[in-house]
């Protein structure tokens, strides 16, 4: 319990009278921290903290790598910058040894500052000093974790770039013929069969690595730590990450198996405007990164570059690609969907060379001053068009239907209408793709007149819907004709439930195996619903485990 004597040892409060000290002691929290325990996490809401005993380390993540910015010793405070700017904490504060810290809520601090101007003056001076330090830190040139040399139209190079981007790892990409290569790549410059070549921040050189090899070198987890888990989650999109957060927070041994990078299809979205709690919108990769950090902080394991090769529904064992086997008391399928492919002559040879399914920020930078085309009239296409409009000279949406309003949210239709460099071609289709080493032009047919016109094209991005890729699942897990996993009442209606009790809402035809998010048969396909189903799945996991071991 805090006392007035504890607070007198803090220089900020030394000028306060006994009555004020007693009131502050009774309205503040007394935090007893073990070594390694956080007093406050990066991004937490503002408050004032004072160190009474021990040693606090100031840390911040830069490009996924934790960096120590300083220390707080007994008598010092932290939280002055968030209070001065009314902003979340820019860094985290962690006990380097057993420590004691007091916490003053923002409302109580502002009341104290109003009654004691000398406290406000000291806080203001300290905040200005610390903000100056942050400005100096922001002026330091960022150092990429990976420098990559490879041809723009090399699909191996593209795959590595997309993997690094999706996993929030900074990459300095250089073409082999760039005049900047000698300055940005010390030593002998790679060329020809050596490319794509990579240099890591520690000096490690890699020539044509596999994505899994690169992941391991970068410290990403590619191997499970345990042989058995309470909940194995297949897929690291919004549904899978939500299940990981709730599973780990409730004490379940939880692991996510993701074949590429956390975030799923939502992670490639340039902007999600209608997600609750983000009034200014949030990019898919930002949302995914926050969820990933949260899941890992709570103790979930996240495997990347791994996929499930097979499931034994009787023994609850999963065989991963590469031969690893892990046991699962329960299994959650959150594999999402994959973009539907177009069957048009010439398309396949330009995949990754000017034609892309979906879109990410990685491609936007390469469209400066070019004319790009997007196929599709849904929200994903609309969001991408808005993002590309800030980079490309002209963005054209090619839509089969006769009105955007039939398939796209009104807020997106209205925003697109205000963009002078965004055009919409209704009742039109792309029917051909042309080029040599990469895409150079496309043919578009006007369905009303049957006229075909050719257009120079600096990039074609396809958003024509998605399908569930579930052919790899065992026959025991029921799906509909399009591959979506049946759950709850749909399993019963299909005659695929044989257990004595009714299936839980998200339970598949195999008791103890659940499905959530876009892979589940449901008319609702939204990020918010996927997150909700991921959290619900953990509630049903608990019910199932209690049923098995009452």
C-alpha cells in the first residue's frame, strides 16, 4: 500500500503538502513487478508512472526488432509524453529486476496538475526534453533488416519481397542493373544465377534462399516447441489470430500454423474503413500486426511458412509439410479463402509479372505514373483503387455488372467518385493480356457493343471473389460443393452428425474440430465477423474439453 513517505521520495511530488500526498497515495495503484513483467505496453492509454524501487527498461519495437531506449531508476517518472500529447505510449516499460511502480490515472494526474501548478511545470519541462529525444531518434536513418538484389519480373524475387512485406520486415530492394547497387551493397555485387541475393542486417549473405530458410534466419518461428497442444489453429488470418489471442489468454497451449504470413487475405487490404474502433480506418497489415503482437505476448506460438499436409481425425494428429507431427486436443480451421483465378489466354505467364491476384502496398510503389487496371466491383477492388489512385497516373475499374452500388459499399462508391484519376468501366471484361518479359497491354471488351479495345497497362489486379481451398481436408470433415466447411445445424441437415449431443455452432462434422471465418459456410464475410467467430471458437473449445474431461 502506498504511503505519503513513498511519494516524498519522488522529486516530482516533493513540493506537495501532506494532504495532497495522502490523497495521491490513496488514489494511485501500487504495482509490484517481477523481473520481465511490463508496467505498461507500447500503445497503452496514457497515465503517469513513478519508480519507487528496482529498475525499469524502456523498449520499443523497430521493424519487429526490440530496441532498448533507456532506463528509469527509483525517483524517476514516465508517461509525461503521452500525458502532454494526449496520445498512447510510444514505447513499453518493463522491469529489469523486481520493481515497485506507482500508477496515477490520467484523470487524477490532471486534477493534481490543476491544483499544483509546480507539478505541471516540472512535467511540461520533462516532456519537452523527452520529446526532443524522440525527435533525435526519428532523425536516425532506418536500417533495413534485409537488402535484396533481384530482377523486378523474377517471380522468386517477388515471392521473397511479398513474404518480407507481409511479415513486417523492412527490405531494401535493388535491381541488379541499378546504378545505386555499388553504394547500397558493400563488397562484390551479385548477378545472374546468384540472384535473388540477400544480405541480412548481421551481414549474413544468402543466394536464392527458400522462404522457410529466410524465415528461420530472421528469427521467425518455423518449428513447434511442443509435441501436443490444447488448440491448434490452422490459418493466421483475423479469425485465427483472434482464436490465438483468446486461447492463449485463457491458459490453453495454443499454436497457429500459417503457410505465409499472419493477416490472411485481410492483411493485403490497403484500408479497412468500417472496422469498429478505428474511425480513420486501418490497413490490413497494421491490424494483423497488432493482433500478432497481442497473441505472442499472451503466449501463443505462431508458425510461419508451414502448412498442414494431413489430419488424422481419430488420433487428432496433424502432419506438417516437412514431416513434423503435432498432437491437438482440439483443432480450429481458419484457413480463409483464396482469390478466384481467371481463365484467360496469356494470363498465367504474366502472374507476378504485371498481373496480380489481390494487391498489397508492395505493388503500389511500382505503379507511379502508370495506367493500372483492376478487375472486380467488390469492396476489395474499391479499397485497392483508392490506394492505387495516390500512386498511379490512372486507375480503371473493369466491372462486369451495370452498377457499382450492387456489389460495393456506398462509402467506397462515393470516395471513388471524388477521385479524378479513377475511372469505372461497367459491363466490360478483360479478354486478353500481351507483352514479352512482362505485361504491357490488355484487351477489354464492351459487352453492350461487343467492341474490343487494346490499352497500355502498367499493372492488372484481379478481385473477382474467392473460394475455399479445403480439398486437403480428410473426408470426415463435411463441406459443401464449393468447399466451404459445414458447421452446427448445417452438419445435422447434411446428415453428417452422429454424436449424441447437438454440434456446437462452430463445430464441424468431427467433434472437437471447429471452423471459423471465411472458410466456414456462412453468408457473412467480414473481418469483424471473422474476429468474433475466432473468439467464439475458443469458448466452444472449452466446452468440448470439459465434456471430454469433466
